[in-house]
């Protein structure tokens, strides 16, 4: 059981005073109505029933009669406010120390609490016990009751009449964001594309949205490299993060992917962020048999007549001791349908600098657009690189399929 306790010294004419703090030290305070609070935590005590009852003063629960809550794992709900009435001959508490203990078997309350004396926010009450919201790492359905004891000794051998106050609760903690797996290790020789990776995500039921992205703060600490990453819902409360690590020079790399789900809180229009991380260790071993890698190795576009292609830039990665040749890439046009012979753009449809296949344009001196006819067009991009003092030419194939 979890116990909260603090010492409250009652003087003449004080209203019933209950103040709380976590068992073991510190905590909130009480005041008002002529009362004063002495600091320090009481010694731990058990939850056994009191042997005696102090009948001169009685306590009773005003509100709430029960607590029913639902919230997301790791995101506590709103605070709990318990309104209490103290009646009887309060002066008989003069000079005595009143101990307040809360039994909380499922930790539905937090470690911060305070009391307001004389409050009449709820008719019939003259004290408010304000308990901070608890958080739990465990999802599930929790039923039980809070027990609020008002005692004259640390072991609660003597309680005020009506103590303990009992507040039943019915709490549902919905599952939060989880990932499987959260650690991935990949090793490939230079020149080999790592396998496509997938991570399954269990998503909060009440999420408003979720996303995944490389952790840019962490990226600044390690050699960066390219990655392609997408997310997709696979079921109402399931998702998948799929990512492709691109070729990299020989070496050791680490990537951290942050996966975030936004869930509503008890406050209107306020969302809490649940976040988990995927740690990827990526090792590229030396492979002297391969000089370079182009990603993708080749590209094929299929577009309707009159439309430009999607963008596709080429990623060039060179082995140790290899460098770019320094010359701008050139384009060799290899084949085209017979209907395109003589067309002004039959040898101009690929723009390597921007990564687009552009089958339409305006011929020199003309204000009318013209487009390549349907058919299959092929080309290759000439890329030079240096291996020592030797310049070598590599080729990157590009295919354009224009449909009617």
C-alpha cells in the first residue's frame, strides 16, 4: 500500500485540518482557521484498523462519493479533490497532533497534496484535500478504494469518529505507445543495400495522430547518412514504421528514430506527447571489390502523356580511396519510339540536376508547348569518378514510359 502522511498541530478553534505529503519526507502544508503545520514526515505505519475512536470530533465525506476515470498509460488524469466535513467539539483537539494517512493501493494519486480549510466550494464541506494525479507505467483496469484516516498517533491506534473515509474508485488505464523491436543492428559489406526494416507499433487508442522521424538532435553527434522512412496504420490500434537505410561508406553509424503519439489530456484542446525510440546500429564493412554505389541502381518512370515524372535524385556513395570525378554528369539518350523521331525533346527529356523526367516543353522560338508521344524512352547518365589518378566513367540507367 502507498501511504501519505504529515503532521498538523491543531490549536483552539481550528477547523478539522488534513494535510498530506508522501510517506518518507517533504510534502504540502496546511493553514487557515488558526491552525499551524509542523514539518517532517511521520514514521511508516500499517493499514490496520484503529483500536480506539475519538468520539468528540467526527469526520465525514462530502464529495466525491466515488471516482471514475479513464486515461492513457503514462499520462495521469486530473487531480483528485476530496471535500470533507469535520464536526463536533473541535476544542478537544487543542494541543494534540492530528495525523492524516491515505491508503492508495494502486497509486492512483501522486506525491503532491495540500489542504484548504474553510472551503465551501461544495455545500456541507469545510475542508478540501487536494491530491495530485498519479501516473502509472502499467495499463489495466483498477478497482478499489482510497482510505483517508484521521488519527491521533502515527500508528493510527486512535482515529476520529467516522474515520477512515472511503472513496471507491474505478480507473481504466489505456495502453500507451510501445514498439517492437526497439533496437536493430545491421551489418553489410560496402556496395550492398541493407534490407528494408519494419518496427511494429502498438498505438494509444485515443491518439489524435502519430509520426516517426530521425532524431535530429542525436544526428548532430554522429556521422549523418540518408534514410527513407514511412509510417502506416495496420489496424485500429496498430501501426508500422518502415525504413530503408541507404548505402554509406565503410564505418559505424547509429541512427535514433523518434516515434511520437499525441493523446488528449483532461484539459480541452491540450494534448500530451508519448514518445518511444528505435535505436539502429548500422555497420558497413570494407569491400575493395566495389568502387561506388548508386541509389537507386536504376530508375523507371511511368507517366501519362503530357505529365512530368515524380522527382528522383541519385545518391552517389564512394568507397575509401574513391572520389567524384568533378565533371558534371552527362546524359546519353539510347532509344525512343519511332513516333518520337525528330521531336525537339527526344534528347532533352531528362534533367539530372533536378531529378525529373520532363516530356513536355516549349521549342526555341515557339510559344506552344509540345509533348513527347507515348512509348518507352531510355537513357543513361554518365558519372565520372577518380580511382587514384585514373578517371573512370560509370552509368546510371533511366527509363521513361509514357502511357496514352
